[in-house]
């Protein structure tokens, strides 16, 4: 497939100098971020504002999603028991009012890493009790107990991304569209449930009808928050971009989603699931 040239609205410039202070802190505390691992185009903007999405449970994912730049390995390193404390220290130093915690998928762990998520939330609450903690979790292989463990930590928002339409789930190797929907539904129906959130990428070859069907599915399972962004291939080795969506179309979808009942929607070419995360709460 011939690679498409990026349009002008997707030529955001990244200034490494704006990231220096954050990179120093992350290096000192030996922490990973999805901002760095996923080559997020918003990294300079967020790092310069003292914002970061922390990637716990290591740098390696056990799945082989063809769109994602996070490192992959069948047997990642065991969880670092001291990591929750270091994440909490970073949150305290950065004085974050809202923080997003995510991880690679860890199918190698009995609980998928759910206990480590809970420990990280507890550590943050101990050091920064006023900080709202949003968790962006994998599907835990459909393990209900793992989801219950994460919910018991009482995050402010519980997020899980569908990423794309069912027909294109080959790009999410090891994932299952219905399993992800069921996770969001169980999370939304739980007693004292936190609001749920999901995100999708456009530009992988989906049709408008398929996108609208996904939004309807999310509303039917009680999803409150939504992010819609443009897929950008991290390299030539990754899933190629099929189409670059016009900015005005993202705004049209935002309005349509709000009309369906979503409480807050971020939708633009550069939107990512944790971009402007504090706006959702």
C-alpha cells in the first residue's frame, strides 16, 4: 500500500527542549510513560505543562497490535514492587490534580496486573489524596476478578479503549471487540461505579456507518466519556494509515456523540485517550 503524505494539519512540531525537565524527573524516578513509548505527537505540549501518562508494569506488552509502538515480549519482566511508590512521588512533585495511569497488556500475569494498578492508586492517594486518578486498563483477558480488583481501588474514571471498529480488529491481535464492550458494561453497572471512558482511532479504513455503530455500542453499555483521534503510524513497520480525516469531520463526530448522550467528548486529529484528561472529570 502506498504511504500517504501527512496533511498540513498533522505537522505538529516537537521541541525536545520543552521536555527536558519532565525527562529528568522520569529518569530520576525510573518511570515509564506511554507518551514516550507510543511516540505521542502531543508529548512536547504535555511534558512542558508538567503532564504525563504513566506506564506501569514495565515497557513490554504480551500482545502484537500492529498499530502500537509499545515494546513487545512474550515474557516481560515481573512487576516492580516499588513502582507504585515512585509513581506517587512523581504525582506529588508535579502537583497533578488529575493523573492517568495505564500499562501494557500483561497476559503473562495471573491477574493481568490488576493488583499492581490497585497498589499504584493506593500509593497516590496516600501522598496526594486530592488527585483524581484515572485508570486506562487492558481487557484482563475477560477476568472479572481482575476488573473487580481495579474497581475496588475506586478510580475517578475507568477507561478501556475499543481502538477501532469490529471489522478491523485484526490490528488488535489477541483482543476481542465484544470482550472489551463487556468489560465496559460490567464496569458501568457496578455498585458505586466510576464513569467509564473509551477511545477510538480513525483512518484505518473504517466506514462512517461502522464508526457510528461503535458509538451506539458504547452508549448501550453506559460509557460516559469518549475520545476520537487520527491514527498515525509510528513507523513503516506498523499498520499503514488508510485515510487522513479532515478536522471538521472530527468536530461533526463530537457533536453527534454528544447528541447520543456522552457526557464529554474530545475529538480532533491529535486527540489521544489521555490528552486533556482533566477535562472529562
